[in-house]
C-alpha cells in the first residue's frame, strides 16, 4: 500500500495539504499492524481506539489551523519503557506487567503537542537490557527482513515496527546502542542524540548517566524533524540542556565539501564481518566522492569501553531498579512472610535472568571493598575514553564506522553466552560513555539479504555535522545502491 | 587472574540486590559474575593514576526551584497501580514490631 511507504515528513505534508486525513493514516497503520503482527510482534500494546479518537481530534485541529507542524497527524509508536498516561507501560518485564502510568514522558508530551498520534507501545529487551529483544517477558520480536533473525535490541520493537511499516516512525532509547544497533539490523535510520538533548522525564531509568531517548525513522530527514520536536530543556530533568541550535532540519543539505571524516582503524579490525566492513567503507567512499576528506586514524581504548560500560551501567541499574519492590506498583508475590521476603520474592519472580544478572553485578561493583577497584576504575576509564574522543574531534567533524560487527543473528543464538553478546556492542557503547550523538543509516545488505548500517558519530552538541553527513550519504546512496529500508516483509 | 567469588560474598550481594535466588540460579549467577569480573579486570591494564572518575560527561550543577506543588491530585490514578490498597493508602506487611 503506497500510503505506508511515505516518510513521516511526506505524510505530514499530504495531511496538511488535505490529500490524506490523519484518521486515514491511522487506519492504514492499524490494518498493516493486523496484517503483519502475527509474524513480526513489534508491539506489546496497540491502542486502536485511543489512536482513532486522537486522530479525529488532531484532524479537526489541523483543519482549523491550531496544528500546523510538519508531523501533525502522523502515527508513531513508542518504546515500552517510555511512559504514556493511561496506556500500559511494561518495560518488557513481568514486574511492570500491569503498570499504567498516571503521566506521560516529556518526549511523548512533546510529540502529542506537535500532533503526532501514538499507535501503541513497542517490544523491547526487559528494562532495555539486551541486544536482541529476546529478553522481553512478552516474547520475541522478529526481524521484518527475515523472520528467523532477531531485530536487534533493545529498541527492537520500535525498529521492527518502522521497518515493517507498522508506524511512520518510533521513539527508542539508547543506553549502549539500543537505538543504533537495531536500526542497523532492521534497515532503518536511528539517532541517539547528545546526552541531555531530550528530557528523560518519564523514561524508566536503566543507566541514568547513559540513557537518551531518540527517533527511529525511515530516513535522515525524518530523524532531524522529530529531534527538533523532542529536543529542549525540561525542568523535570535537571540534566537536560537548552539547545540554542535546535533547528536540526537546517543541517539537511546535500553538501559535505570540506567535512573531515575519520574512520577509526580500531573499528575495522578483528571480529568485524567482511561484508559489513565492505559496505561501511563503500559508504565512506560516497562521502569522499562528494568532497569530504576521509582518512583512517587510531581512536584507541576501544576494547576498554565494554568492560567500563557494563560496570557503570550495571551499577546504575542496580540502584535504579531498587524501586521495583512490590509496594507502590507492579508485581507483588503471592506468598511471603514479612516485608523483606515480600521485596525479595516480588523481585526474584518479577525480573528475568538478564536483569537479575546485571543487578547482581551492579550490587557487587558498588559494594564496599570493591567500589574503588571496579566502579571508580570504570569511571576513570570513562574519562580517558572521553579524552580520546576529544582528541579525535579536534581533527575530524564526523567519525564513521560500523554499527555492529555483524548483521542480525538468528533467533536463539545470542542469549546462551552473555559475554559474547556484550561484545557485539563494541562500536556503539563508547558514544554513550562519551555522551556524544550517533546515527545509524542503512548502507546495504549482506549476501543473506540482511541490512547493514553505517554509524556516524559527532562531538557533543554537533548533531548537525552527523545529520549533514548522513543526509548527503543517503542522497548519494539512492543513486548507487540498494535502499534496504524499502524491502521489509510483504 | 581468575576471580573466585565465595559463597558468603554471593549471599551478601544477593542481600544488597534484594534477590532470592534458587540453588541453580545462585550457581549460575556466581559463574556469570566470575566470568564478567575476569573480563572487567582488563581495565587494570590501563594506567588511570591521576585521572578523576567521571560520573557525568557534561558539567552538572545543583538546580534549585521554588518548593511549590505543580501536579494535580492524582491519588486515585496512582493507587490503581498498587498491588494492594486500602482507604487511599498502600498496604504493606507489618514493618515494626
């Protein structure tokens, strides 16, 4: 169906022009959801009635001129760890299986104010801990490009929903690559903004110093337009930052002349699949042909990012997840003797294995006697990684590399060896430690037909550099190569 | 150097984590944690002397605001999520003798 192929911006334009109504757009998405959900399972909750009611309201406001933004009337999906007032928000966990927030996240409010219509909530690894969306308590999501493969994670549901045209864009969250990696696996475009750009109010916390909400869409232009709506200072998140340069769509120019692009040699070494390597280097060639300078350099410290990340993220998770105690919301065990046993049993029965693994590790590295050796050591390593990026961004505007070492693995292959799964985060994780923005853009497919993404990283608050490079690449790619975003499930 | 975690330490960590693990889960958790710590130990190859621990990448400062209520009365909505509630309050097991 042609309508479903439209980008979010193009759909918004046609809705404003009166060619399509918001209600028609929502109906088209809902029937697509009915058609493919049994295979893909991208959603945890679909709010059919709420979306249609909202679409009628929005359509009225568009007609009377109250709403005139670029995305008014566009149907979108929201990751299930982002609170939506009155709509189930489970974080992919049994412990929040019946949780209905009393308020919406700031990011959701911003979208709704802009006239975006929320279709439902998307599946994810439990509490965003995982790289495959297989740790969800509600079952796996399948990759729309090949149903035997995972969509990646943790925002696997959001990325699969965009790839399968079950929404026009989605919100995800990225703590160690959770927007970029599944975007790469699903052949869609996903942006993790600079830490502090999007309010985390209403995002269920995993690693608070690393978490960022960001857009997942069909192309770079949509990502820029969505970020424009999301970005900004919010009093309810004291780490959020007022952005003076928030007109991200201004960076959508097909011109990279003079742009300095660096490729970390450390990102091309051992462990990187040959087909991924070739596709990523081909993407670099496109930028070079368009006038960017491209060279390899040594970023250093890459191998230390994973151990530092898992120490810090687990430590923060063990603290953040202490709020799930069976008292005020969520799951409470049936049989217990006293308060402490109620806490322990509720948590032990409510959390899945990967979440428990990280809570245990986090509790250990924060415990007295180990705090200095593990937690503080990781924070010192983080400082060194930040310095390595500072040095790199003195020489380059954009760092280009792979998003993940391979394309999407088969379902059931990853969870048996957690450490091996963690190693797959090697190219994405440093951006969270350093706070910098990164985007994953489709750059081809492997011989099995699975999408490959190229990652562009910029310095803090330099989203415009990566948007400009990504947009130019996208325009160049359209001339030359396949557009993996167009080929998902039929 | 391979990390060995004693049963006492595992017990202590489970108390901190407020988790009740079965025998099998505990064995698995111990094995997973030892493996992860062996891996994390690579950080010791790095000389971090004189490097300040970095908790936030951007400068964060304390933010003050007037202490005024801005949200409405959402008691009923909030209590709807409670596993058990009574007379507008959360019900919990007896906590003091």
